[in-house]
């Protein structure tokens, strides 16, 4: 096995990671990336000699849930991830340094690796009143994120707050919370929404970059298709109960105890794209629906404003004539029609609850629309889910 000085593999070996564990990690990454098994070898070969990418982790308006997710990484462990796989040179929440020492570490990384370091941004960026609602070392988050990201090779927005604004951007959005894509231009951005992001997806994105020298294909919201290319509903372990018309009617009823479908309890799985059912959480032991709670749609644009009330089911639409009680028993066309109907309702609700700030306030911070990459042909679109794309500034 090569022992390239400074390589990722060298660092892992020094940490006592065995060849078997390393190959298991490569296998898990190939599976997460939805690659055929033969890519395990290619990933292993690439990682054996890959340089450890320097990384700066910025945290702004959020609950630190994505850092919590990072700290619970199991493949690799947090020690591997923080100390070996990535060279995390700056992370306000978990780094030992503080104050001027911490700021010096960030500046040194930016200077030494100009154009080659990665940035992870956690949390939204407030822009109201000059951005004063989130300041670090006397500077606004808006000022800092633009400066740090300008010298990065790529930016990963971790979690829904960084990706779409999240809870801080929920109406009436008093701080003017914005996403990374809203305020950072000219740098590749990968969005990993969810509340919080699943660290398996972060690791897989970086593994893809180190293996292929490119970022994974994304949808129109810059979400990697390997993680956000299919509906939760389509991979859900309770789907057979949905198709059979077996629904939980109230918490702790017989259907709930039997693991029936949570559609009537407000599950947003039919409108949500994420690999939650596949990757799961806590070393793949469970996930929200597996634990008996409906999906709340946390990885979709407008989460909070468009996905609440969480415990009201996606509504029927007058005229469609397919009440959910009769869905199942093989009514494929009926299910499709119902999803289309949900899309109409979603659009109506999104219109009723504007997700973004008035145009005058947007112009005050000179934020233009991000350029969205086209979705590859044949891949699912968000329109398939009935979810509403975020309203562009200036549209009513
Ligand atoms: S409605 Fe929710 S619980 Fe039911 S099958 Fe779909 S995703 Fe699963």
C-alpha cells in the first residue's frame, strides 16, 4: 500500500485504520453514491494517494445540528473525519483555539491554500440592517462568508438553513436570513439540505470529489442526485401499507403499532426528495418514519413555511375525487393524480406564504439570482413531487 506523505491513506494508517476498514468505507461510499460495486476499487485507489483537502467550516444562524451530525459520523468516525480524512483547519464550534488564535488559523489556511480549500457553511446568513444579527470577531457573517468563499475551490452548504434559509428564514424572517447561494457567487456550490444534513452524504460528496476530480451531478437546487434523486415515499418501508390503504388514524392506535403508513398523520414523504430511507441515521439503525413519525419535508425549499402544519395530511383537492381512504388496492393512476393534486395545493400554499423578503430589501444587499445547473436528462425533477420551486425575486 502506498505511503504518500500527507496522503489521506497515510493519515488513516497512522490512526490505526485497517485495510479491511478502509475497503469497507470505500464500499459504503460507493453504495451511498449509487455507484456499481466495481467503483469500490477506483475509490480505494484514489483515496490511497489523495491529498487531504483543507477545509474551513463556518457556522452562522442555526442550531449547530449539522455539527452534531458531523460529531456522530460513523463511517469514518469523527476522529477520522475531523483529523484525517479532512484537514479541518477552522471550525468555530469544535476547534480548540479561540479568539485571535482561531481567526489566525482561518486566515493562514486561506492564504496557504488560496483557490484550493473547501468551505462548509452551516446556518443562514442574515442581511437585514447590514447583517448585524450575526457577527463573529466584529465582522458580519455576510462579510465573512463572501471573503472566505471567494478563495475556495468549492462551497458545501450543510443543512437546510445554509441551503434554503431554513427556520431563520421562516415568515416573517426578521433577520433577513438568506441561503449561501443567495449571497455567494462565482464559486461552485453543493447543497446538502436536511435538518440536519446527513454526514454520510457530506462524506460521499467529498469522496466523489477526491475520486473523480469533480462534484456529483445535481438537481436544479444544487442537491446531489445520488442523495436527493428519489422521493422518500418511493423508498419508504411503509409504502406497501400506503398502497394497501392501511393508514395510522391517530398516534398509538393499532395501525401505528403495526407500522402502517403515516400519510394521514401529516407525512410529507410524497413531496420530499432525500435518501433518508436508504442511508438512515445513527449507524443505519433507524430514521424518522422508521421510528414512527412522519416525514416533515426538511430537505425541500421553503421548509417550515410550506411544510407546516406538520401534523395535517397533504390535502385532497376538490374535483380529483380520490380520497386517500380509497388509495391503494392498486390504484396507480389514482396515486399519480393525487400527487399532481398535492402539487397544486403546494403551489397555492407557497403563494399564500411568500418565502422571500420584499424586493426592496433584497436589492439593498445586492443579491442576484444564482445560476442553476440544468438537471441531467432522465433524472427526476422537483416538479414530479408537487413541491414548489422557490419564488424568484421580483415575481409576485
Ligand atoms: S406517506 Fe410517508 S409513511 Fe406513508 S409510505 Fe409515504 S413516505 Fe412512507
